[in-house]
C-alpha cells in the first residue's frame, strides 16, 4: 500500500494526528509529523524571543502559546520531509496552504497552495472572481497576497473573508451560522468559486458554505488529498 507522509507546520500531537487521519480521507498509510517534532518547550521558548505575535504558533505542554519565525518552521519542514522520504514514504504532503516556494523544488513533496490556486483559477474562468475564506484575521493582509498576485496574473477578482476554524494559537471558532453568513457575503460579491484556504476546514464546513452560497467550494485538505492519492496511489 502507498505510504504518504503528512507534515504540519508546528509540533504534532495526538489530537492533531487524529484530525488529519479523520479529515484527509486517504486509503494510503499515513505518517503524520510536525515541523518542530523533537523540540522541547524550552527550545521553542528560546526560538520565540523577539518574534512577532502573528508569526507561527506553537502550543506548549502547559497550554500556553509561543511564536516562531517562518525560517525556523521552513527548516523543520525541510528536515522532516527529507526524513519521511528517506524512511520510505512515497510522497510528502505539506498540511498548510501558505506558499512554501522553497519546498516546491523538493522531489516528492506536494504543496497545497499551487493546487488551490490553479484549480480555483480554472473553475473561475477568464475574468472571473474567487472568494477566499481565511482562518486568522490578524494575518489576512499578508496571507491574501499570493491570491492577489494570482488575480493579477490571471485577470481575476479576489475577495477575502475571515472564517475561523479550530487552529493552533487562536481562540475564536466560527459557528455554522457564521460560516453561512460569510458564504452569503461572498455569493453577493458574485464569486465563481469559494476556496477554504486552510487545512483546518472540514467537510462539514464545506457543506455549510456550499449550501449557503450556492457556489462551488474547494476544501484545501480534500482537494490536495485527491491530487496526492491520484498521483501516488
């Protein structure tokens, strides 16, 4: 059977591993790891000194949160991806929709952001509009940039709205009614497709958004998993 490595951009834990196994829905054997696996709380605290609060969140054993830089997370993703491939995984899927251009050059590593961009642009068609649901309100200005760049390249309108799933370091979690409200807001803007731009969105979230908006909806984990399974299954 195919073995797929799944990498999250933080330290893994049993709850996160169970979430991935439940919501990815692949028939392959999964090996789930985190970029900072093996690091102690003290090491993470040391790496967090002077780091901006809106950087990458790590949950410590006592439940508190610290933040580390993208560079540290990238080093961890590269190290763990090499290890997973060396240990026999057929491919490694990055469980994060942010752009990781540095990982695109690694053979056998699949990054979701390009899959989401290309699929959304295809569904929207020429001069269409894409609605993007994003998980962290404070990071939206930065995280929408690659979508805006896509819009410029392909002649597409991009409309972003905040919709909070359960993500590390964030206390807000939207209800179904809030998801439906966001979906209707995007539909009013006449988007051709809605992208749920985070691996933490579930199939339940997708169904709520699809029903409320009446639009095609792309869920990041589902779409990326389908591509990985088709290519390597």
